[in-house]
C-alpha cells in the first residue's frame, strides 16, 4: 500500500517514513503543500498523512483540494495543533482521523491500518486466497499450516494480489502500488519478484496461484475456480 506523507520537519519525516516502510507501506514523503498537491495529482495513494503547519500552503487547503479531486482517499491529520477547534476543523474538512504531536509511531501505524480497514478502505486484517492466509497487521503469511518466508517486496506483492484477487494487474499498477518515487524499480523488477513469489507459493503447495497474461499483466486466483 502506498502512502503520501506530508511533513515539513525533515528529520521527523525521515524517521516516521522509515518506520512506516518497515511495516510494509510504500511511502512518498514531501515537505510542502505544493509538492503534496502535485504528488496527489500524479499518483494514486491508499492514504495520506498530512501536517497542517506547512511552510507554503495551509494543510486544510491541501486536504480540501485533494478531496475535491479524489474524494475517496482517506486522510490522517498529524499536527501539533491540539485545540478543539482545530480538531473539529480538520475532521469537518474531510479528514478521517486526527493525531496530535508528539506521537508514538506505533500508534500512527495502527491508525493508518484502522483507516484502511474501514468500509471502502484498502486493507483487511486477514486476507485469504485458497489456503494462503496473510495477516496484514503482523505481516505474516501461512500456506496451510506452513509459514511462508517472504522478502518485504514479495510480501508487499502478495498483499496486492490478495486484495485484488481475480483482477488483472498491469505492470504499471503494480509499480505504482509498490514503489515510491524515490525508489524506482529496475526494468525487470516486477517480473523477478513475481517469479520468486510464484515459486515459493508453489513449493508450499498453495491452492491459489499467480497467473501471467503475457503483455497484459498478472492475477491471483484460486486453483479450483
């Protein structure tokens, strides 16, 4: 899942982004409102974490502008403004949650997951396909009663396939979901990751498989369908 993190404190942004990435999120981090608007227009995000005190554009204006264009993208405001009127203004403007600084990163991660689990959100706690079970909170995968040892990228890819089971995913869609603009994939990265993931699932006798439509994309489907 791909997040946009808008935070003008670069040290806080770097540390929080690292924690989000270690918990399975792809994170694009920007430090100004203008950059946030450009990123939100250019890419599809599963959620946006937004500071209100930006150096150029007021955070609430960023929220409203993005919501006008993409009303379904969830927002979490993350700010030092703790007055009741600020919370009300943020929630009334369309934010799905409001976190006050200083915060524990583990709480922010839990709040992101909670927002993504809401109706219409991108994330369920437990995802299943055939005998494959993915616990998105713990970042663990079981195939039947066997644990699957996957790299971070393989796990991210499986998460994407399982959330969109049966749907054809083009290479561009996969790249947009798994790679931030600061970590562009190598030319054959998707092919290599998909091949490795497919083989690991086959070796564990998974009853769901990744199929390739040459020149079109990939999809995950139960073997018995």
